[in-house]
């Protein structure tokens, strides 16, 4: 039986690595696209990748969604059955500083892939998945957010991703392409980048506990997010492309927690007793109540810093995955507590 062929843009990222694992387990031939940099960024897939000179079902290619000729050639060469666009500048805070680059990758990158598919796949056999984000909802009042909720992005990242969402639908309708959107809420794992808030808190507090860092500095403590596990979310991505007709799906857990909730849970699991206080400027900080590890009693272990506040903030995100549950037969199994425990245990080993 002929293997299905998948092409993953962004294979070395958190989602890309889990998706590659999943597809290989389902007997796919997987082509992964990674950007050329001066450093090797294949850590997340080293356990499933073997030397290109050996027979393997995971093949890596250099590529960049900002280069149309490269995108076109990759799709034309690999002739995939399924294309997953997970490539993006995905840090919301960074998007305020790199707005143009974010648009080039997160908006026009998607357009380039769709245009290449349109030109190459004249028989319309290829299936395209676009990784969208809960950030497109912004501060819309329609909580919990589902596929019919209004969009109101408040960051360059969310705005760029909203363009990708709509251009995917536009190409689907205009050119009869199989093009689907997965609107994914926050999803974490031990493979999450260290500059994302979940890993930043976990790694930071472990360093404080071990005496490698004096204090962890955070911005807005009251932003609430719907946090799931990336390994489960990529299964939903795959399921989206197994449907007869392309559609849009919200992938979420239906529960949300604040940044402060996350920090409190990590402190608790690390056995650090603490109390929150406020300074004269109204900024909050956490103080250790007892000595633990290298932490001294009365030491400030977490402190708010205004430099980490974003110019514009999404306050409260929570998703309604009812459609995915009904049509995809998908639902999350790993809860917030289990997710954070797994991430802590992984980082404690490093």
C-alpha cells in the first residue's frame, strides 16, 4: 500500500515535532521544512530523524515561507497528500517589535503556500491545514469562543494570523481547494520554547530554587488562557484533514487559568511556600515564607516588571471545542495540573 505523503512547514517547532511523530506512527512519508540558521535547531526531532543517507520516512529540507520560489519547489518536488503550515513567528510579545516580519511569515507565508498549491495541484488532490490561533479572538465579548465568534485581535501576531485564517477560506471557496483552519488555543509541553510564559515560569522558578537566579520577573499576572497539551492538539490537526470536506475547528480545553494561577501551581509543586504582596506602585511580588533549596526565608522570588507588559493585551481566552468533539471525535484528556507536572518533571531532569 502506497504511503501517504505529508509536508510540514515548521517541523522543528513544538507542534511540528509532535505532528511528525504522529504521522510516522501512521506510516506516512514525512517531509519536514526547517529554516537555515547558523545554529542547529533539530533538538525536538533528533529522536526520530536519522542521517539522510540512510533509508528513513522523515526527510528534512531547508526552506522559508518568505520565499515563494522555495515554497513552490518544495511542494512540486514532494507532491504531498497533506500540507501542514505550522511555520510562524509565534511570540505575541515579539510581534509588537517585529510587526513587519510577523506579517511576512504569518500572513504572506500562508498566501505563498496556498498560491503554490493552486498552481501545482490542478486536480485538487492536496489537503492544506493552516495553524490558526485563539489570538484572533482578542478581546471579543463572545466567550467562550467557537467557530462563529467575532474576531478582535489586539496584536500584530493576532492580526497577521487573522489574515491567514481568511485567506485560507478565500482560496477554499474561490478555487475549490481543500483548505482547513485549526483555531488552536494555548498548547504547551516540555518541548515548548523557553521564551513562552509557561516554560519561562517553570524554568525560572527551578533556577531560583537551585540558586542559579535570584528572582523571576513577570508582566501581567491576570491574563487568562485556555491551556492544553500540544501532543493532543496535533492529533486534532491530523483529524481535521481526514474529513471529507474542509472546515474550521476550534481546538481547546474549555477551561482557563491566569498567569498567576500558573505561577502558584508551579510554586506549590516545587514545594515553595510563599505569599503575594504589593509594593507602593501596585506591582505584585511573591515572598518565600520558608527556606527551600537555595531560597532564603523572606526572599522575593517573583516580581512584576512593567517592561514585560505588552502595549495591548488579550485579557481572557477560553474556547468551546464542541464542534471538534462532535465531528472530529476529539477531546482533551490531559488537564492543566497534569500538563504542568509533566513540564516541571522534564525541566528538573535537565
